[in-house]
C-alpha cells in the first residue's frame, strides 16, 4: 500500500513538472529595444504583461548626448534585435517614441525593416504601436502630452499629422532629461491630461516610454470619458495583437478591450 502511494506521488510530481515544462515552452516572448537611460519599462511594462507572456529587454545608447540619425542608428538596432531573436522572442519592438517618430513615417519604416532583417518573426515600433492603438480605438483627433521640449513635441505632432491624425493640441513640459522623466509621479500626467480636456477629442496620448502612466490611465479615462494611449501601453497592446493574444489581465486602458476582435481576425488571416 505504501509502495503504491509512493508511486502515485512520484507520478503526480512528474506530471506537475511536465506540465510546468510545457507551460514554459508555450510562453510567448516580447523583446524590447529601449534607450539605455530608460528605467520605466521594467517598472511598468514587464510587470504588466499578462500571464503566459514574458518581456526581454535590450538597451541602446540612443538618446540625449547619444542621439544620432536613423541611418546611423540602424546597424545598432539590427544587432540588438538579433540578440532578442537569439532569445527566441516572438515579437521584437523598437521602443523609443521620439526616435521612432523623429524622421517621419519613412524613418519608422527603416526601423521596421531593420527589425525584420535581423530575423524578428514579428516587429513593431513605438510609433507604429501608437498608430495601431489609435486605429483600434477609431481615434482621429488627438491631444498630445509629452515630457519633451516643445520642439520635439511639435515633431511628434507632425508625425501624427502625416500619418493621418488631427492633433488638436500638443503640449511638451520640457522636463530635464531621463532622471526627471522617470521620477515625475504619474499623478502629474493625470493632472496635465485633465487640464487639457476638450469635448472634441477622441483620445489623449501620453507620449514617452520613460514616464509613469499605468497607475492613472483608467482614472483619466473615467474622469474625461475618452480613451488614453501611452507609449508603454501601446507597445504591449500591439505586441499582444501581433501575437493573437486577447488576454488583457494586468493591462490598463480601453484599447485592450479591442483585442478580442483583432486576435480573432489575426487567427483567421
């Protein structure tokens, strides 16, 4: 009797381990190429992907004193993407809002091409992910809020305009670099969005991968009655969309409610 019980327990332990190994094998992986100075991606994004998904990060020096044009940046993007392909990432994202929008849709297309040439099975950029999120929400009229200088903010507004959106207002708050970006509390961005409220807007866009927005997205949406898109949120959304994953647990914002229909369309494409 004792021997039978021991065997049963051993079989149960084996089955549990086999199930765990299968779950690990089935895990979907999102690869993120981010600026070296970014400290918000792990804090916000990595903790908020749904169960069954992991995020892997590669860093590049590409902002501030290290900022270069897209053509000069591309070889380094391709190399970073290749390291994430080595890690068997199912989708690779170039995740820097300002860089992905800096040279218009053409510059963003170059970044996408570099990701695919490096072997990424699926790819996105922050600019492309924001467009995907806005389109999923059928949002055309945007209020843009950033931590950048007004000049950089205006460049982003121009990108959005060239992509077919109407930017009703664009406000940059000229914070002093990455340290101030990532230490500014999320309540600051909530208050700025509420101050920018207007009745003719479709969506509020909080731009920058190095600011904290997740704690306040749903609060803003409730108070203003409009959806909110942020850079970090949009990249998670687009990665899940590309992977055909409709599970939105841990993910804040109305845009994730659109994943059901989008995932079904991708599955039958």
